[in-house]
C-alpha cells in the first residue's frame, strides 16, 4: 500500500501525550488514573458534544468531529459505533448529513396505553400484532400439554401480577404479564411455534422503556381488570376448559391493552 493510500484509509492520530494535554473528558465508568484507548477518549468527547445539544441537532460532519477528536478514521468510526449502540447519536449520509444527537424514543400506541420504544416503532407494533395472532394456538397447546408443575408456574406469575396491582406498579405488572405469556408458550411441544412466539416477546420487551396510560380509565383500575382476565385464563387452562380459555384469549386481544413506553411494552 502506498503512503498516499495509507493516509486516505487511516489518517494519523494524535500521540498519547497530546491526548493527555487536551483534557478530553474520561469515558463513562472509567476509573480515575486509568489509561484509556483512543476509541474511549473519542467516544467520551463525542458524548460531551451530544450531551450539550438538543435531540435531533446536527453535531457536525464526521470529518469535522474526527478532527476535533484528533484520531484516525478507523478509531473515530469505532467511537461512533459505540455511541450508536448506546443510542446517543445517529448518522445520516449525504449532503447535510453527519452526526446528530439522538432523537427521543419513538412511541407506539397499542390499545389503551402507549409504549415508549428505543427501536423502530413499526417493528414492535408488528411483533405485537403477530403475537396476538399466535395466542389462540399457544392456548390450545397449553390446554392439552400443561403439567401440574407448569400450571403452578403460571399461577406464580399471576400472583406477581396481583402483587403489582396491589403496589400500583404498572411496570412490574407488565413484566409479570410477559412472564406469564412466556410460561404459557414454554408448554407448547411445537418447537417452531414456541421459538417464534418467544422471539416476538423478546422483541417487544427488549425495546420497551415504560408504560403510559392513555384514555379515561385510571391505570390502577385497568391493570386490576387485566389481572383478573389473566387469572381466569390460567384457571381455564388448568380446568382444560377449551371454550372458556379461547373466549378469554379473544377478549384479551380485542379489549384495551396497556402500551409500553420505550423501556416496557403493552400488557398482553
């Protein structure tokens, strides 16, 4: 590789002694006095710049910011990847592109509540829709394949939902709710169905941040109603009452549901 090509691929970085004189902020979580990599230092510098901007603000072109950080192209790109993983910046190509401070989490409305999401809201909405469509299949399998131990685990999740209702904690409620659905899914002998359903639950849960009530019904009253519906569903499964269980899962998916904010999804 010629010197000219090498320079274009990876321009020289500042020396360590120059870094230490710049006074760039330490990377988050770094212990005082520890030596940090150029990537960590560049990431810390970009974090400070993004933190001083409003969500959606343009921070600068990649080259402008790389020069401010004084690192090579490869090191700078690695720092950007770190910040993208932390949801602190976004990168836009083309004229007027560059680095931008991350926008607030998108939100998706699902029934009677709203989920704040840290990912594509359409992806989560699709996951919820597909999960709801698979629920009757999961219930049918649970009706005929649930062991006494599986029923006990379902009832334990229902108890956690009840505890969350008593504590008026919608986030704990929705997590217990997802736990119940996961326990029901685990009963299915159909590996493909079980795997797909569990993956959908993971997509919803991993991209939800919190739960926001929507509409006129008070949140405590709403989660109390959803608790009772799920408790009745588990008892119908335990009694192998197919008609009642399928009726309840239909009600479950057609009545108002909680919607998560991006750190906790819709109460299913």
